[in-house]
C-alpha cells in the first residue's frame, strides 16, 4: 500500500503544479482596442491603481521596471501590452488619431526620455520591430 501511495502522491503534486503553471503566454488578455476613449479611460484607471502599489513615481523607475509597470497596467485593464504595441504598429499613418497618440505614450513609457537603442534589451524582437514601425509611421505623417 505504501509503495502505491508515494507515486500517487507525486503524480497528484505534478498535476497540481502543471495545472497552476501557464506555459503559454504570461498574459492571456487581448490587445487593447485602438482609437477608443473608453479603453484609454480604463488604462488611465489601471495606471492609477498600479501606481499606488509602488513607492515612487513610475517615471523614476529604470526602463526595465517601467516596462514591467506598464505591462501590469495593461493586465489590470485586462489587455496585453505586447499585443497592443504590435497592433498599433499596423495602423496606417493616415489613420492615426489622438487616441492612437495617447496610447502610444503609455506603450512607449518604458523608454521615455531614454535613448531607445540603450533599452532594446528590455523588449522582445517583435516589440522592437513594432516600435520601429510606429516611429516610421509617425515620421511619415
């Protein structure tokens, strides 16, 4: 009986561990809808909520910590930071509105007032390409 109990217990523990671990995306939320006032208001509220959990202004944080902060803001609002960044990069320059510009400010917060080339290590390759595309779109307007 004891020989069967230990393997079963280990199997149960493994199942519990695996079921509690999310092996896909760390944030299963969708991209934030762009060009939407309510979404911006939701993100602003989430910004305030998450900002209350840190002892300093988000602007004082180093770029990597700012990125984590912004990711938490998006998660709090039930959106995905990276997917929103990529979605914004696909918006045609002629279609950009003030709402797009406002969400861009939040998306670019991690490297705000810092040379982007010095912060590339905090972004994924897809995020870097998205940021470059967004900047190209901004210049072509």
